[in-house]
C-alpha cells in the first residue's frame, strides 16, 4: 500500500473546507470546483490540495444510472423522498450525500505517474492515518451488496462506510471519497435499493446494476459504536496535519480558479441536461 505522505511532503498543502462560494452550492458546484483545483495543481500554480465538503440530500448518479430503463420513475421517486439527482463527472454509480456524509478530495499533480490503483491507494492510506486513533481494522476491498461497489470500498468487519472515485483533468488527479460519518448507513442503502428497483422494474438490462443489500452498509459512528460528527472528522484532518508537522494553510479559490470553476460548472449543467432532461 502506498503512503499518502510521500505525495504531500514535498510542498505546503492547501486545505479548503467547503466551497468558498457565496452562493448556496449544489453537488454540480462541488465537482466543478474539484476540476478547477485539479487544473491549478496540474499547471503547478497550486500545491497539492485537501478539500472537505458536505452537501445536503443529493443522490449523485453515475452515467449508467442516468440510462436505467425506467429513469423517470426512479428519479421521481428520489425527488419525492426530498433528494435531488445529479450526474457526476467521475466514475462510479449512485451514492447518497447528506449532512452526515463527509466528502474529501485529494488533488495532486503528476497524473501520468500516478496510476489509477495508486490514486486509490493514496486515499486509503490517508483515511487509515486520519482514523488511526479510532480503529486499525479498516480494510479496502469490494463489498458485494453495497451501493457503488468497487475494489477500494472501505469497511470495518465487512460493513462498508466509504467509497472512492477518481477523475483526471489534464495532468491533475482528483481522488474523491465519501465517508458516511453520521446517521444510518442501512437507511441510505435502502434508498438506493429502491431507486434501482423502480428503475429496473425486474427487467434485464445490458448494464449490470448492483443488487443493493442494505445490511452491507453502515456509518462510521455505527461501526465504532461511538458518536462521531462530520465536524469532528474535519478536526481530525487538521489535527493530523498539525501533529505530524505538515506545512499547510487554510485556503479558498483564487480568482483564476473561480473563472475556471464557472466554465466547469456550465459543463456539469450541460452534462446533466443531456443525461436527465427535465428531471434536473
């Protein structure tokens, strides 16, 4: 397993908590911001970035999810439950975002040298270090029955609490993880289970959508049998950077990054209109 520290020790780190935008951001804003930061890192106008963000009541869909046979019925169901559907620009399938889910993005240069597996391993190493005072039992392997399953699902005792995706922008790498910190992981999984049930209606599909088994998923608080908040998880990140003598500064977007963000946000809007039409 790679050590994430090797990729962050060479320079100072920008730590960005939230979006830094004055508007009420959507998940489309979040992905556009990561694109802007990945480009800055790629262009070497920014050091590596660690970004922390949350977003309320959104189901982030993968491209295959936007092509599910009964898309209208499935997304209408999500909307009736109080969730907005947004199609992501990175890999993966449907995941639940709410105020109990912390998203972490690691933004690095040298994408030509950092392979796909290496990107995942960097994030796994990072999360294990941040949570080392809480547990040493985190494992990374696919949890069959979880939503958005992948080879680097993070779990404790076989129950998934986090999933990782990646996006490459020029030579910049955005490794993104959602961590279900608070709340009920099974209830979140039931929501995605029903999304696929309504979207497939027992039809055979060319794409192999996951069969979600809610019992495979938990929140970190549930797994540790300890109430941990998103704010406490954020504090763990800053405490770790400080305690292990990293050079880091709190930051917001530069003017150039804001300009790039606006362009990338329009790309996200166009992508979602194309994929979801009037359901956006």
